[in-house]
C-alpha cells in the first residue's frame, strides 16, 4: 500500500495503490478438454455496488482469438469450482489469446471490439455517482490445453482499469462552521479507449476523448464538518467516483483566476459562518456557494489507484477556505463575492505586531 499525503491550499490528498490479490482453489471439476478459467480480482473499494473481488466475481465475459481468427466472442463464464461456459468450448490444436472483462450495467457505457487484428474496450463512466461501476479486465496470450497439463484452468488476473476518487472534508478551526452539501470535479474527460494488454492492463487509457471533457457533480445531505475528516458523498452509500484514467492540467489560479484554459479543479458547495452563525463568511448572504482549489500534482488519475482527497478548511498550513469557483456564475443575488471568480475567499490569519510606548518622564521640582 503506497500513500502520499499533502496539503495544497487547504486540500490534503492520499493516493493508494493496493496490490493484494485474493486467490481461489484451482479445481479439476471442469469438463474434460473444455476451456475454463481460475480467476483473480484485485481488491479495491466500491461505492454504490460491491467491491469486485475474487469472492464475488461470479461471472464474466471472455473472447478468444487464435490461428488468425476469432474462436469465440463475448461468451459468459460462470463460477462453479472454476469458471466455465455453457455450452462448453473445447481446446483447438492451436494456441489461443483470451480477453476477459466484467460487463457493467447499462448506465455505464461499455463497448468492446474484438477481432483478430485488434482488441479494445471503450468506456464512458456514468454521469451519476449512483450508476457508476467498477470495471475489471484481464488478458492472457498464447495458451494451450497443455499449459495446465490438461487438468486445471487457465489463470486470469483481473485488473481495475478506472481511477477511483473519494472526497473527504474537515474543519481544523472551531472558530468557523463549515457546512457542505455538494462536490464537483471540473474539466475532466469522460471517455477513454483501452487496448487489451498482457502487461496487467496497467497502461492508462490510450485514447482520451477530450470532447467529452465536462464536470462531475454530486449533491448530498448537508454535513457540518468537524475536526476529523469524513466522506462527503455518502448518501445511500454512493461515495466514490470511477473515472477514466488520464493526465490533467490543473487550474492555475495565480495566472488564470477565471480559468480561461479550462484547467481541472475540485470544488465543494459550502456555507461558512463564524461567531455561532451570527456572521456569514462565504457566501456573505443566503445559502451555499461553490469554493474551489486546483487539483494537486499528486492527483494523477492513474489506473487502478484509489485517491482519497481531504479538504482541510482553516488548517494551520493552508490558506483558509480556497477560492471562489472560477467558472460557476454567482448563484446568490446580492452577494458580490460569489461573482468574483477565482478570488481568494478569506485572507490569511489575523496577526498583530504589538509594542508598548515607554513612559515619558516629566521632572518637576518643588522648591520649599
């Protein structure tokens, strides 16, 4: 487990890449000569649905290519002792290349293309968090029945080929009250194409459709932040985004406050007050408004990695509460601050440099 922890403009991030693999027994219960698999799935957290693990990978789809042609395509293999198809496909005299994948629900766009010349998957994660699913795939090449002495099953290791993002938040200064009811990831591509690879399917999506670059947003029940970080997108268990792996250019707040080049940034919809709600800090009137920070350099959206991002409001090393959203128009009439895109929401810590005047001597002589 690799972890990185940083604070950038009040934003802390942890990137975790888990390599723990669950295993299953390679049984000999398959039909003699029939093609079967023993499957392994890397463990990563899941949100709206279950984690995809070896234990709950009950079925998957597979295609086989050999001798310059497709032998079978999109055939479902289900779990008994090992994973088998019905009807059974038998081993030919020549070697086969296998391409396997779990087929997600209809809300997540998923198009595979298997031919003798090319094998690809095109993925469009669902816009709504509740509809997003973990997607896994595997590839092995040049396999024959003799690779397992004609008795066992071909081993497949499924890899997660999306990036997972979890958003947390906390408020380190009890002087301020921060209430959060929305989260946004702005300017990120929503479609990518993978080519199946024996290199653990660990290359980032080879083709990113930049025309799909847009925002992912989620609303949830308002949460008042405390000193301990909590996940913000937790309504009905829908707490994580599954995104196409990609390199992004962060919003440069210093040079482009209004984000003319559409840099990537994270935002929370917040209401910040002080003095027991007597004083509105942001927005200065009404309900909640978007605050934003550039995505930090450590957030690379790499395949198979789960990034835990924590907004740390009013931290000792941050700048307080981030910036006014660089792109979203002001939503509250009468509040000029929400219209000032890219502006720092709150200044630095109030400090004093104090001195005390010296006494001025006044000498008086009284003559008697």
